[in-house]
C-alpha cells in the first residue's frame, strides 16, 4: 500500500492505492462461492460484558470490513460496511480456503473486544484484537457456505463514538447524518471515515486496431466537507483505487469481474471546534460526493464501463481527559405554545429509575414539579433515548430547571441548570417578518439577551448562516440564499436557553 497525504488549496487529499489488488481479465463471471456476514455493536457499560448483543446495546454503522486471503501475498477479495443496523455482508467469489476477516474502526475509542466461542452462530462476538488489529479467521470448505463473524466492542470510558453511513450506486451526493454528543467540559472531537466500492463487471474496450497495454487505476473518488474544523481543513478528497494492467489486441473487449477497493481516513491530527455545530443535541449533516474514477497511463484509445456501488461511513469521536458521563447527553429548555418545555437525551442508562424535574424562579430555591420514568429495559440502555416534559400553568418571568436522575438504589445525580424566559406567554425572542422575498431578504430578531449565537439551517439540515450577537436586536441578511423554508436557532449563551423560529424566503 502506498499512501500520499498532501495539502492542496485548503483541501487535504489522501490517496490510498492497493497495488496488491491488481486484477486480470476473466472470460466469464465467476459464481458466488460463499458469504461471510455479521454484526458490529458496542457492549453496554451498564450491562456485564458477555460478548452477546442484548436489546439495548448500540449498533455501530459505517465500520469497514475486509475479507483477506491468508496466502502470500495477501489479497483483499471482498469489502463491506456495516449499515444502520450494524450488519455487513462479504461475498466470496474466490473459492474454498482460509481467510481473515479484518475490521477497521476508531481503535482509540475502544479498549478491546468481547469474545465468546469462535464458532457459535447468532449474536456472539467472535473476533480478537492484537496491537490494534481486530480480526477473525474463517475456513471455507464448500460452496454456499455462510460464516458469521460478529464484533462486540468494549468502550474506552474517555470516549464517545457516533457514526453514520450511506450506500448507493454512483454517482451519489448525500448528507451523512451523524448523532452529536453534548458535553460541556473540555473535550476534543476528531473525525474517522472509511469508503469502499464494488464493481460487478468492469468492461474495458480497446478501440484501435493495434495491440497495446492498458495500465489504469479504477475505483472511486470521495469528496467530504466537514463543518467548522480547526484548523480550517474543511474539505478532503479520498480515493480508493485498484491497479489494472492487461495486454489488449486491437478492437478487443475484456471483463474484470467483482472488483473491490476501500480506504480508511482518520483525521486525528485535526480537532473540530467543539461548539456550537459539532456538539449538542441533534445530528451533524456531513455532505459527501462519491463518483467513479478511472486514470490511464500510456493509453488513449480505451473505453471503460464502470458500474459501481459505493459506501461511505463517518464517525465523530469525542475524547476527554476523564471519563465521559454517557447518561445525559443533552438538556434544553424552550417554549412551545406558550408553555416551557424541557427536552433531554441519554446515551446510556444503568439501573436508572427515572428523572425528577426541579423548578426554580431564582436559581436558588428548588421544588419538585414532576417525574419521568426511564424508558430503558429495567432502567438499562446503551442506545439513545429521548424525553420531554411540559411545565403548564406557569406565570411570566424567568424559570430555571434541572433534572435529578434517580437510580434504582437511590443514588441521585444532578444535571446542569437551564432556563427560559416567558413574556406574555411566549418566549422573549421574536422573529419578524416570518416571510421575506428577494427584494427585502432580511428578517429581524428582537429580544436577544446580548450574548447569543444565531444559526440558520435549510430543510436538509445544512447551516447557511452563523453569527454571534452582543445586541438585543439583530438583522439577518439572507441575500444570495435560495428560496425555501429555513429553521432559525437562537442560543442564549448566558442561560443556555435554545429558541427555535421559522422563516420562509420566497
């Protein structure tokens, strides 16, 4: 493998060329011989690690998996990526033999893997991890054989990982939605991604009458844009290509069947700005464009038909110097129909009975105004759970809220404090006009705190405007932004209150 990393016009270009994957033409498509499938998940912190996936344990998407020959030289004969359910499939067209199933993921975020008996079917974890290599061995003896290789990961408590993925026929242009994590302390956010492709039947035609030799790299080019990175390396390009070298007679057509290629990219040297875009509630939408790519050397009369299905996976990796509390990942206060509304999410719960909601009008004297029971199975969960609570019959003024997380054994953990300001039964922030046109592409926000962040998002979730304000009134100019419906988020940095408004541009 040859690796090239260079900075080009503000973009970081990474090209991974797997020359060991060189392919030769074949007269006919080989039949599928066997398959390897499995699932990837994170073992629950709140549940004893047993290498068997339980219902609340989180599936992990966007993880790259390769099927590799054990004979020398090693060759990658199949690649796959876990989907939203954590499942993957590898197709073996090679035949009988002994193979290695290798997994690629953000290694630093996990201390190891759970393992049960290596031959058991079902949801058991079958892999081993040595020096950062996570793999399992499969022996294929007969056609139509299916081997199941699962992986249960053990989380490093100083890390939180969330991932997203997309797969489809090229060319495709998609936003990869990755859940964010809300952490108020000092933490870094790094990026991990992988891409892979499968070409079922590459057709190469030599269009001249003279014999010649073809040298080409064939694969995919992935362009990724990450918002708000530091330093400002917001765009990178990642290629996963395979070398083809073949002699052609004049006017000859040859087929290259079942070609795979893949690449892994870890942007561990570049930390993202932690706030406001890359943390908090909701998801981060990452724009990705994937297209087929062919580069010729010393040949000009070739035509290539490149059918391609490509996948891309991206992970946000949050790291802190001390263990991250994985229970409460967000807590916000807002106003809905003139009523204060609390919303919160948990990423994991262990023996959690539920949440007492506490209220105060001065931030000092607190009273219990309600209780919301845990949605976890017997109070345990490792998947994201969402909650909300409406505080009805409230007078105008500023209101403070916090949660008391109560465990089954009576242990109590207090959340941070959030607040909301009611004025005439509504939030103090007002947006007008709600509908603007091309001739007057501005709207006004009134009632700001004097220390606010303002962001405008389109319906795809992409941020189109971001600014801060030290005033109580701000005019937002939407000139040059296409017509459509937009969501306006206003965060009061003093009270940590989040308000949401809507504006339509005609």
